[in-house]
C-alpha cells in the first residue's frame, strides 16, 4: 500500500524543532533558568519536550504501516523487521555513546543524580538498549537516550502486537490497558522506589517505558483509522475497560497524564494532515528536517555544548525581556543551522550506509530462506 509520507516527515521535523527549542533555552546565558523568560515564552517553549511524544505516536503509526506492507511479501517478517530497526537505530547510537563518553567523561552529571560516575554496567546496558530498566542508566550516558530505550522496547513488541491488534477497537483496548498498567506500576514504584535519590527517581517514572506505552497505542489507532479506514472505536469491552479505568483513577486520586493529553492532540494532528497537508506545517524545510531528525536528535546537544564552551551562543547584553527573546532566537537559529549541517553529514556517512547494509543482509537471508523453502517443498 502506497501512502503519502510528506506529512510524516514534516511532523518528525516539527517534533525535532520543538526539542531543539527547549534545549537551546537551557544552554543560553550559562544555563539561565527558564523562569527568567516572559510567561508566554516559557509556556510555549517549555512544552518542547513533548516533541518526543509526537515521535512516539508517529513511530507506532509508521511501524504498523511498514510491517503490514511487508509481512505478506517476506518469509520471515519478524526477523527482518528487527534487523531493519537495529540498523536504523544502533550505528548512530553507538557513535553517540563513544562521542559523549569523550565529551563528558565518566564523572557526575545531572542525570546521574547522586551517583558518582558512569559505570561499566551503564555502558553495557546502553549497548544492548536496556538502560531503561534503572534510573541511573536511563539517560545519563547519551543525552536523550531515554527515548531510544523506550523505542527499542516497543520494537520488540511489534511482532506480537500486529498479530493481536486487528482493528481500531483492539487498539483502543490496548491504549486503555497501557494507561491502567502504567498508573498501577507507577503507584507501586512511588511506594517502593528503585533508588533512594528521589529527584532522579521521579524523573525516571516519567521517562520509563510503561509511562510512554499508551502513546504508541494512539499511533496504532491512527494507523487503523487512516490506513484501514476503520472508525469503529469502541466495543462493549472498551466501555468496560474505560469504566474500570475511570473508577480506578477516581479512587486513587489520579488525573490524566499531561503527556498523554498532548499525545491525543498529536493523534488528531496526524489524522488532519493525512487528509490535507497544510503547507504551513508540511513544506520542504520541515520535510527535510524530518528526514534527518534522528541525527539531529542525537547530535544537537553536542552542538550546544561546543557553542557554549566557546561562548558562541549569547550575542546580546541582556537588559530586558525583548533582549532575552532576541538572544534566544539568534541562538536557536545558529543551533538549527549547525545541527542540520552536522546531521546531514551523519545521515549520509552513518545512517544511509548502515541502513543499506541492513537491507542487503535481509535480502541475502530472504534469498536463503526461499531456497530452503523450495527444497523443502
């Protein structure tokens, strides 16, 4: 099935811009606090972190689409899917591990909390993408590495999910169950924390996979609505689940997580752009940025690190709010230009060659499988 991809790339580009927006603000003026900016700027820019949630919703949508497009044409679609994802994610991430160890060393940092250094166990966990299981590991080695372990955990679920989730109603059930599991597990971990250092543990409970799983559910719903044209959202089981979920939330005293509400907004945005690609959002710039978004995501913190180290971020002597905003916009523009330049090189030198390598390996394995199938038949 051929599907327009421009809006998918564009949304990835917009998600990348939103992440850049918040990180640039933290690197300006010697890590000047966000609260020094005018309220409207703070509110808008601080939600740039939600760009990661947009990535998750898009990821589930595109993965379900690509898996269903290939599963009937391949002998071993599960193996091939995991190989594609490995060669898509691992090479650049491994380069990130090496680089950020060079840049930051092994010593203390914000995301280590009260731990003194990066351990060998932390490095090994990152190599195998299981660093999401422990608060001290989840994002202390590669900046933003928490989202990579979340993505990889979801990749492992895809072969099972495509077999079990057959319609929009199933996807809604999965999303509601994900929210219930997340709420219950988070309540347990708050009572019995994995580590004693509370600030880091609280951040971990936001980052970790169960807390993000329902966002992937929204992406799966989008796949069935957009691609399969299935708009039957609720079954009787869904109503039962939704009732149980509401009662549970009221009893425990919880509210709907804000990152999930953003996920709903992103779900609606995907539905809208699938029907009509608004040129304000879907254009050459956002599409291009979306194509190199993974490289930008992993490299922009390095760009910001060196810009601040050589005092190349702050251009204006801050006297008031307008000076601060202008300084921020100039820093953002410079960071975007440099990040895009570096990321284009990484895309061409690392991403494309390794993805091609993965495709060649899959092709050879498929040819071998077909020969064995012919012999057996």
